[in-house]
C-alpha cells in the first residue's frame, strides 16, 4: 500500500492546515456498544481486507473473548464483559464493544515518530507508513490506549488505518461495512457526534441511565477521538482509561525548562570562572 508523506501536525485542524483546499471532511467511527452482538464480523473483515496476519486464538480465561486485545496483528478487538448478578438480582448482562485505534485529535504517537512514518491523512485520520517505519518503537509507549504494537517478525509498528485505501475510493472501512447491527457507524465526524448525543438521550429515556459517550468531547486529554464510543458503564469496565492524556503535551514545557536550567548552570559556571581569574 502506498501513502503520501505529509507535514506532521496534530492540531484539530491538522488536515486542513496541511492539505488546504484538498482536505476532506474529518471522517471517523461512532461505536454504539448498546447494539453490539459480539459476532466479531468486524475483526474478520479487518483482517481480510488489510491482510493482517493470523494471530493466536484460544481460551483466555476472560469470558468468551478469544482474541485478547488490540495489537500489531489485531486492529479490531471485540471485548466480551460478563457482568455478574448484583445484590439480590438473578440477572446478569453482557457488555460487548468493538475496540479500535482512536485516531486522536492530539496524537502522541504521531508527535514522537522521528521518521515521519506516522502521519495525518487528508481525512484527519492517523496512519503508519510501513515502508518508512524504522521500528524504533517510540510510538508504542506514547499511545495512552496501548493500541500500537511492533510486529515480532519485522519490528515495525502497526495499527488501524481506518482503511485509508478504501476512504480514498469513497468506500467505508471494512469493519463498518461488515457490521450487521450498525454498532460500528462510519461517517463525517461532526455528524457522528450529533448522532451519538441523540442516541444517548434515547437510551436514557428508556431507563439506561449509565449510557454515556467516551471520547466525543474535544476538551478531553487527547482533544477528542476520531473513533469514539457509546458505553453502558464506566470506561474501566471495558478496559479503557477513564482520563486518557496526550503523553507529549508537556514535552515543550519540559524542554524549555531544561533549556533555562542549562542556561542558568552555564551562567553560574561562567561567573565562577571569571571570578576565579581575578
């Protein structure tokens, strides 16, 4: 697959700033976990279309989830959470959610990449160019969600591309195309946000008062997600961080502080040297 190298910019208007009039509307995913049935069609479609290598499946001891987590060889992961009866209730429920790279507005993985292998597309998504990645691994700890992983066979980093090749052909990503319940919804980011807010109101009116959006708010620690979720419980229940942060947000200030400290030390040494010569 061939990509175009572009200037790195992680601001909310990154695509517009880079591509100008050629920029496209920001595209993304809205995953409504309330209608996910755990069929894993998205996992299969993602692997098939993107030729993601086979990975080890089997009993994990974590309910019926046999695919474990996102990684270099799994760009979509359907989590199965079996909630046991509470107090005197005999009922239990399944929570299912198809997880994916969040394509953050403020993407730390992109910020730390030294080769330009990670870039923001004209659709506002974040993609790894496999032919440019040198396997340094800086992006792996930078991601607050643990999404990116290096593949053992070649050492390079891999993750969801939001089917960039399909987007360029005006087709929706394979996972959304395969989802039978429309739990995974693809479209223009702003339209999806409004659709998600409306859906939360409907669910709360039906008595599901714990329904909430995760990653829809641009005021969060990563500037909002390009792929956000409707959850029926706390993010931690789904294995998601409650308050994700852009891990590079304070780097600029740290470098400035280090520079000032270095200048102060250099100044003190110079004064001491001059004083010693008198």
